[in-house]
């Protein structure tokens, strides 16, 4: 034994040769930190959803990754998944999310907490406003995951949206095309709501 770090009650760790032995209580704390990890995953074609994802990640103190880099291991290593997509076509997912969705659908999401957000354009695409959020939700809603962060439709002007379920958006809609002045306050209110659940 070369050295030990001790508290009055127990040894935190012991070095034996070149092996570091951690006390079980330290291992339990490390496991808990790992299990509470949060990651933001975004799909973005022209950078809007990416910039928003970076902002959300910064406020949550976590990393944001492109959905192109989403793997089974990333899913496994994070307890909280904050998933963002812009909407393309007529209410469709951002292109890169189709592969990402398959990764999520192959994973065990039963113990995960998931929050959704997305960007759209309520003026030019008022009939399919942020439909991508709805497609993402529909793809994983039967996974057993806990969904947090549904948002009131009050304060949004649109005609129809696949992202509205039981009278609420299933995630946070953001419209940087027409209402970028509202984006920061919408993000802040949403983060305040989801944070206690992460
Ligand atoms: C061809 C095209 C189709 C779009 N379709 C929709 C739509 O159906 N619903 C919506 O809310 N926004 C729609 N949008 C708006 C985009 O979602 C919006 O510009 C978004 O900020 C793009 O984000 P991104 O750069 O992260 O991909 C569309 C934009 C384009 C150019």
C-alpha cells in the first residue's frame, strides 16, 4: 500500500501497487452522477435548432450533440435526454432524426426522462407548426420513458400541429423565424419547469 485518503469514518480510496481501490460509497456516488447525466441531442439543417440546443445545454450545464452522433452508448450513459428537432417538409422531422429515431427505438428508454423541443415557422407553416416535435414524440411515446416539459398552446399563433396532444404541445416550440424575441424567455420558463425532474 502506498497511500490512503481517509475520513474519520472510512478510507475513500487505497492505492495498491498501480491499482486504485475506491470505497463502495464512492462508487455509489459515481454511479449516481452517471445515472443523472443529461444530454441535449439536436437535428438541424440550417443551424437554428443547433444554436438553440447549445443555448439549452449551456443553461443545463450539459453537452449538446448532433443527432448524427447519437449511438446506443450515448443513450445508455444518460438518464435525461433533451431532444430537439426542426420541422421540414410538411410537419416532418429534420432529416438526420430518422436514423436517430431508430437508435432510440432500439434502446431501452423505460427508465429515461425525456424532454422535447423544436423549431418551426408558425406563419409560413401554420398548419404543420413544429410537427417534427410530434413525429419525434409519436416515435417513442410507447417506450415507457417519462416525458416532461409539455407546454401550453397559449401564446402561440398557429392553425394545426401534430405536436399538440391533449391540448398541449408535447415539447417546447420555438419560432426563431418570426418570434425570436420570445425564444430566450420561452427557454428559461421551460428549463425552470423541467429542471426539478432531471
Ligand atoms: C422547405 C421548408 C419546410 C418547412 N416546413 C415546416 C413545417 O412544416 N412546420 C414548421 O413549423 N416549420 C417548417 N419550416 C421552418 C423550419 O423548421 C425553420 O426554418 C427552422 O428554424 C429551421 O431550423 P434548422 O435550421 O435547425 O433546421 C420549414 C422550412 C422550410 C425551408
